[in-house]
C-alpha cells in the first residue's frame, strides 16, 4: 500500500477549519468544549512545530498525529486532554518530570491547569520525541 500524500497542516491555523485536516478530525475538534479547545489548539500547533510533515487522522475514535510509523493519539475528555501511544523510552523525559500526569496503560492526562505550568518548549520536545520513533 502506498502512503497517502496529504497537504501540510497549518500550525497557525484552526484545525477545525483547516482543509488539510481530515474531515472527521475537523468535526471532532469543532465539538471540543471551549474550555479545552485552547489546550487542543496549543497541542496541535506544537505537534506541527515539532514535525511539520505530521498528518492528523481519526484512530480509536480520536485524532491521531502520524509521522512515519509513529502515532500519538489525542483524546478530549472532561478533565482536558489525554495522550496515548507514547512510550517512556521516547518521551524526552516528560513522564519522569511529571509523574502526576501519567495514568494507567500509558496515558498522560493533561488538564488546563497542569498545562499552564508546562512551557511550550517542553511540550514540543515531548511531541518531537514521541513522534520520532
């Protein structure tokens, strides 16, 4: 199977309106409540700054960023966002610095308050390492 070529995603754009974003992802993002939407938009921007050629598609009923064979699934929940598909071996030390955010089964639960205490460089490094498999 040949890889599908996608137009580049716009890190400065609105992922709910970006025509390069899969339609199902756009619908998911548009439905995220406003108090968590800003956090999702920040994650989207930082993922694309870390990996400008990343694509986004639905997987496991949530948006998933894909670079080569690496995936990072991002789900919006009542608490904020959860990240799935990462590994401590490829997280730039994020889990060791923030063990309070690590849940069971390889989940990072990031609420808006916790995210406010983590700078863009640290999150960008996490996304870069996670998707550089």
